[in-house]
């Protein structure tokens, strides 16, 4: 080997080791950076005229584990969906209250029952009758609050869908843009690892919103599809459409056309169906709150309110009532239409006939809501009959099936119990999803940059760099000797 060949080999070795040290320092600096893919220098032997002439730096390879990355993104979507369901159940149970809470739905119904017992013991005392009206008002207000809270959750979910779709469209467009940059610069031999890191971070923002299938193309670009096969980026980004609804009421549903669904490039998506391209992620969870969970909860509370109305508007309880007339409770001041019970819990109120603040009189609780004149102050028959009506075992139709026969307050407790069971189940699901997500994130970091291993490589590079430098010094000394002959 000639001195010039040895010198060329050593110089190429120094260049290669310098590049490797640069890559390793970048790996160590970004060991905790999300979306960073570990880099490795790709080297190959170089020859001139069939003889070894050092080493060539062919480029820098970005190393990621595609299996762990895919599974972690799926876990992100699952955690987002289960988290939304858990958040709804927590809020709904908070609206209903716990059974032992006197201000809960079952608690105020128990208080109404107790106030009727107290009034029946002294029907001549106006304050006892006033206590019944106050208790009934708390009952109607509690029903109203639960209904309003459920509609607020639907409204919030609808607004969040709008914000999420806006962010999704922005990120899909960003993936398309990064694909174009990676294709342009990668085809000219430039290092595009930093662009790939940025693309991974953008896709990681998309993954919790909609479960993804990520397909690697030969030119370095990526195609994004939903789990059910809808194209999101390939090669252009799809446009997701959604129209927010300013005000949502209990009777408004997606099926009736009163609420907006989703579109992909102008084509309607079957939200909630087996072919829904967004099933399983954050969007699916938000639609579940707006169109399923809150609607089902509203039906439960409406069924309770309707049963309360029916118990106390029965002419068998109050003979002074005309057929179809409301009893102690009304639907916005009038009679409840049995075919229009959706949202009734938000409209239920106390009959003005028994409320002096609204032109009524307390004595009608004792003598009958249809009575035209005050009767005997000692007559407790109607008060006792109304209390018995609240205690009578009845069954109500719930979305999950008919309830057992229970008293009024016990039926409310049954609804609260069902809500509690659902919360426990959703908490369990969310806990599992979060644990799986965190476990996969740990695996992802473990398969990324190992700083100990990188520092070991740096020591080897230092040794190789010193060896190449020694070759250059030796070549320099030999050259000086030859020149001195």
C-alpha cells in the first residue's frame, strides 16, 4: 500500500468517524424527544482501481420499530375513546347524585314523600302544606338540572367535535405537505430524518382522533387510512366535513337530521355504524356522548319524570281532577302528552294551582287541585293518597329494558345504581386502555435511543478516530523522511 493510499484511507476514516460522532451526539441530545427516531450512519467500503481506498458515508438511517409504533397509536385511540366515555359517566352520576345524598334525585324524592307524611299528620297547618310545595319544587328543579346538564354535555361534545375535525383537517394537510418535502429532498439524496420526525409527531396527533393504518410507500412517503379503509392521505389529504349545532335540545338527534354527521370529501359517513371510518377514537367517543350515552341517560330521566307525573295525575289519587288534567306536576304548566315525553324532565314543574306565588293556594293540596272551594282543614285523605301513590311499586321502561317494580324514590335509586355500574365498567376499561398505552410508550422509548449504548459507540469512535489520526501522523513522518533523502 502506498503512502498516498494509506493517507486517503485515514482521511476517509476520519470523515466517517466525525459524521458518526455527530449522529450519536444528536441521538443522545434527543433521547427524550417524542417522535425522534434513532439515527445510524450507513458506511460502505470505497475502492479505486480495484484497491481499497477507505470508507464512504452512504447516508444516515432513521431507526424506528414499526410494530410498537402501530400498537402504541392504536392504544392512543382506544384510550381517547374510553376516556371520553368515562368522563361522561362521571359527569352523569354527579348530576344524579349518590343515593345517600339528600340533594340527589332519589334524595329529593324521599324528601317529597316525607313532606307528604308530615303534612298528612297536620293538614291544618299551612307551613306543612308549604313544605310539600317546597319539596315538589326541589324535585322539579332537580329533574330540570339533570336534563339541562345532559343537554350541556351533548352541546359540549358537538362543539368539541367541530374543534377536533378542524385540527384533524389541519394535521392531514400537514402530513401531505411533509410527504411532498420528504419525496423532494429524499430523491436528491439529502437527509430527511428530521422531516420524518416531524411527520411522525403529526401522525401521532391524528392517531388518538381516528385509529390509523399507516402504509409505507416506496418513495419514502406514507399513506394514512382509517381502520375501516377510508383514505385520509394518499397522496392528497382528505377533507373531513362537520357543521356544529348552535343549540341542542333533547329531541334533536342525528337520525332525525337535526344534528350534523361527518363527511369525507363531501360524502356522508355512517357515524356509529360498523363501517364508520372513525370508530374507536376520540371522534367516536364524542359522537357516542352526543348521540348515544347522553340520549340514553335522558330517556332514563324522562321515564322517571313521566312516572312521577302519572302517579300524581291519576283521578284515582285526586278525584277532583278532570280526565287528562295535570296533578301536582305539569309539563310546562299543562298536561303531559304521552307521545311527547322526550325531554320532559327538563320541562316538569309544580302546578301553579298549589303555589301562592303563582296565584294558587296551599289548601288545594288538602282538598284537591280541581276543588273550587276550601274544605275541612282536618281532611288528610288526599295527602295520604298522594304519599301512597309515591310508595306504590311500579315499573318504568328504560332503554336497557323494564325496571323492577319499585317506589318512586327507589326507581330513582335504581337509575342512579345503573349509572354507577356503568361508571365502574367504563373506569375499568379506561384504566386498562391507559395502562396499555403507557406500557407501549415505555416500550417505544426503550426501543429508541439507549444513551449507554450510544456512549459506548462514542468510545469506539474515539478509538477509531485516534487510529486514523495516527496513520496520518505516520504518513506525514514517512513523507518527511523520503523528502529528506
